[in-house]
């Protein structure tokens, strides 16, 4: 261990090549219940050089192998967080978590890969990619990138192609909100959807009506509502429902799959349900905060608490959380992200006099796996295989890296967690491993604890100790044309019935 730094009240992060367990390249996990999205069974898992070599009962090994007893525990694929903002400058401030600190927290919470959003630099995708590739060099777990599209011209179109064909990006995010910053209009969205379709890249949307929000924000200020509650009041669920419906219909018009990020309301969820029922390929991603919190946080009399809860779309009234849980349990929504976009209370205080200046975002990269287990499995809503599907496997499939990721199968990457269903967790800023001085889930507790995390074949979290190495995480290229594009060409006729040959008409004779 070359350097050690105290990052929390209870345990430390060790930097550099460390001795002992984390450098062992051979690991046997014995006697646990191995859970995949398709099946669970009691079996041993043998790992060598970062790869799962074998999954079967009673594997015998030599004594150069680290053996971990998982009897009575679940052995599952590490979580994949499809939605994070590490090391990101967001309008007024830079997120407090960089790749290393965010991923250290992720590993302590059972997530072994994240897909981070890249923002273009002055509209340049190439410059944005390079900036984030540089920032990500401190990564301690595997990661991929999504790219945001914030303007449109021939250069952007060409760069999208380069991103997909040469840089390992297979998804682009379009913001229908954040007017005068990231927001795009419908014309650009339609062009972007078409381009995505031609590249086999998945369009993602931040679905809120930015024009209506800008109006509502002015009304709030006129009314003298300058506190964080003004943020919630100016972004009602109806505006999320409207934009979700619009984006989904435009995706139908283009006949492309579409992915709705951070589904926060019943309004948005119902639009997704309706489209899916009609056979449209729409993916809906709720986030940890939307599943377990409600708007009481942003109405809290403490500015710090209220600002900590401020994100877009806002965390909704009680009731939306339960509805989103139900939708996730029944397959209306498919996978859980976090939208981890963390700021310190001092950064949030930039908006002390005006909610429009509070940096948007909440944490979750470290907490998601525990919260989802407790809320969804411990409550009886879903089974452990469903849990694996919504926290890992479905994400790997959508972003086209399954079964390398998202499975405990021979040949898969050794990204593995051991969860003890009898142990409990409690969340606090005093003990978390990410950097913010607050935690939006402060005080939440529940059943199910990730006791061991193995990332890239190394034990990085065990016995409450993190052993993470900056630079050990790899950039995972995400190939285009995931399963969501299979057969899309055959469906063109269904959605584009109005396109065809011109009607032949006789010339009117005079
Ligand atoms: O408030 C949020 N969600 N911040 C992150 C940016 C985004 O819109 O995803
Ligand atoms: Zn700790
Ligand atoms: Zn967003
Ligand atoms: Zn986001």
C-alpha cells in the first residue's frame, strides 16, 4: 500500500498495488446461491485472472486460491449503473465526485460498472470525449460512456458516426429541458432520432418540457418563491408526462427504440406503459431516489436538506414512488439507475437566494444496490433473479455487453457481489465512501448487505474495507445494434405507412 487516506468515519480506502486478498488472481466463492437473471442455484464460482472460469457445485482447488465462504448468501453479478454524472461540470458547478471517488463508493455498495454521460465541449463531441477519457483515467472499476447531443450541424452528425464506429459509444442523450443550456427542440430531436437509428445507437431522453418550465420558473420568482420548493412547483409531473409522450411518439414516427432516463412520475411511467402495450420499444429507467424518496425533502424547512433533494425531474409526491416500484416489478420499467450527480452543501448553497442557481442532482451510485434490494426483494415485490435483471443484466443487454457483463457464467468478467440477506445496512454521509458532505438517503436502513465486491477478478470490498486502485478500471466499448434494433427494419412499414410512392393522378383535361 503506497498511500492511504481516511475517507469516512469507519474505514479507509487503500491506494496503489496492495498485498493480500486484492492482488490474488484466483478466487473460489463456495456454497452461495448463484443468481442470474434467468436462473438461481447453489453452486461454487471459480475466478482466475479476472474471468469467471467455472460455475458448478463442489469445485476443488489448490491452496494458492483465496476461498470465500458464501453459504447462506447470494452470489450475483456486480451492479451496472446506467446513469451517472461523475467529474461533470453542470451549468453552475462541477460535481464533487470524480471517477475515482464515485466508483470507490459504487464498489462499496456492490456496483462494479457505470455508464457516465459525456457532455460535448462547445458542441464538439470529440473534445467532450477526450476530456472525459482523460478524467476517467483514475477509474477503479470498468466504465462506459453515453454522449449528450446539445446542438445540430453536419459536424455533430459526422462526430456521432465517429463516436459509434470508433469510440465505443452506442447511446446519445437528448435534453428536452434546461432551456438556454442543454435543451434541444423537436426538429433537432427528430434529426437526432433518425441519425441514432441509422447508426444502431440508442437515443435517450431527459423528458421535461423546458419551455413550460422556464415560464413557470418566472411565475415562481414573481410570487416570491425563491427557495428549493420553487424548483418542484415549476416542474410539475404533467410537464414530465408531456415530454415523455412527445419523445415516445417521435420515436414511433422515426421507428427507433428509445430510452427514457430518470422516470420520476406516474405521468411519465403511464406513457411508457401505453407505448409498450402497443408494441413500441421503449425502455424506462427509474432511479434509486425516485423509488424510495418523496417530495417532502424539497419542502423541508432546512435549506440544506431541501437543496440536497433538488434534482430534475423533481422527486415527486408520495405515491409516485410506490407506483414506480410496481411498474419496475411488473416489467413496465426495465432497469434502475441513479443519476448520481453529487454536490456539496456549499455548492448547493449557490442557490440560497434563487432555486434556479442550485446545482441539480442527487447521489445514489453507492446506495442503489442496497435500496433496491430492500425496497423490491425484501418487501416481496420481486425475486433475486429479477433483482439481478433490473440492477445488472438488462443494462448489459441494452448497452450490448451481455454476457461479458451482467452474468455469473463461465467466460464472463469476474464482477461479482456477495449479498447477505440477513445483515442490514444503514446509510449516512458520515460513513459513505463518495465525497459529498450530505447524503439524500441519510438515515435509510434496511435488510440485505453487500459484504464482498469483486471487480475485474480482484476483491475490492470485504470486511468493511475498500482496496481500490486508481487506473485499474477499463473503458468498455459499447457496440451498436443491441437487441433493441433486431427486426426494426421489418417494423418500418408499420410506423411509416404514410411514406411510399406518390399517388398517380390523371391530368385534368380542359
Ligand atoms: O438533476 C439532475 N438530474 N442532474 C443531472 C443531469 C440530468 O438531467 O440527468
Ligand atoms: Zn466503510
Ligand atoms: Zn437528465
Ligand atoms: Zn442524469
